[in-house]
C-alpha cells in the first residue's frame, strides 16, 4: 500500500509542470465588432480613410473568440481614449478549458 501512495504522489508531481505549460500557452483572441459583404472591386477601391459599414449597431453585443471558439459576449466601452470590451457573459471555466484543449 505504501508503494501505491508513492505512485499517486509521483503522478500528481508529474502533472503540475504540464498544467503550468498549459497556463503559459499562447492563444489568439478576437473581438468581433461586426461583418460586411463587399465585392472585389469595392475592396480594390479601398484606401486610407475608407469606411466600412458593419452590420452591428453601437449597442449590440460583441463576440469574444479564443482560438476560434466563442467564449464570451461583451459590450464596447471607452477606456480613456481607447476602445475596450466589458465581458457581459462568459462560458464556464470547464467549457473554456475543454474548447481550448479539445479535451472530452
């Protein structure tokens, strides 16, 4: 029984560095403000100062994606002279971890 206890302790010890690596893994975050459809000739005419009209109203909910998985809804906020996003609703920690690591 003592050797079984030691085995379990060793297993836990081995997992800690793996979890630490996971916590340091870089991810890509995207906050989607909206979308629009354009024809190729419109894209080719674009230049500095061009404006894209999105399908989103100023007060609409924004979507936050991490590694192409939607994990939260947010609203736009002003932070000093910059724009930011305040999380309104976020998926559970378990779901986010599953989505990011593709674990079952």
